């Protein structure tokens, strides 16, 4: 895992064009990606192994609260999602000393929701029509998930 920089924008934008990404996420566009990489609002990371980039992950550190944002990977089913989420949990609780982590996931994204639940996140609420799909023009529900420091599980 490394911090994303301007040279990663094309790679990140390409991830959002993949069918498995497009199914649940809107394409942010180059400017929005660059704003997140360079701005103070959040942090952007590239998932990599042996010099091969395989995903993108964002976090927003609010001090006592860390919001996990977008997670997009080249291929599903290879363990990249759980790897990034475990890293984010470790960053939030161990490195940043947060009290709470939150994440929002589309209600129809069963795979992501199951992953979060396996990692110990608790479903905390439903945001009806909380996501606007820019391609279909439809609104989708979001599920809020949270984890407290006291909920933390061992990942070994």
C-alpha cells in the first residue's frame, strides 16, 4: 500500500471503468480523483504488490472517526478487498488511534456487505435513496456500517 499521486490518476480512472466497479460506483472523473489525491479532505492509496498496482482505496481521517471511502480493485475474488479493509482498520485504530470507523455500502452490493460483516463491522442504518447512479438515473439505498475500537477483531 502506498499513497496515490498525480501519476496514478489514469490507473485509478481506469479502475472505475471496469464492469464490476461500474455496477456499484459512479465514475468520479480525473479532476475529482486529483482533488482527493492533492486535497486535505481525504487520503488516497494504491494497493500494490511487487510493483504491480491492483487497486485504489480512500480514507477520511476526522480524528476520533475514520471514514473508509471508495475501494476499487482490478479483479474481484483475489483477496484485495479484505486486504485493503484490514489495512484501513489497522490504520484507523492502531496508527491513528480512532475510536470509530464508518463506511457506507450500497444495499445491493452483497459481496462488499458480506466482507464488512466478516471483518466485524455492524450494520447501523439504512439511507433510503442515498446513492444516485449517474448512468441509470436511479437512486439506490446505502447501508451504514460502523466499527468501534472495542469491536476490533484479531486478523491473524
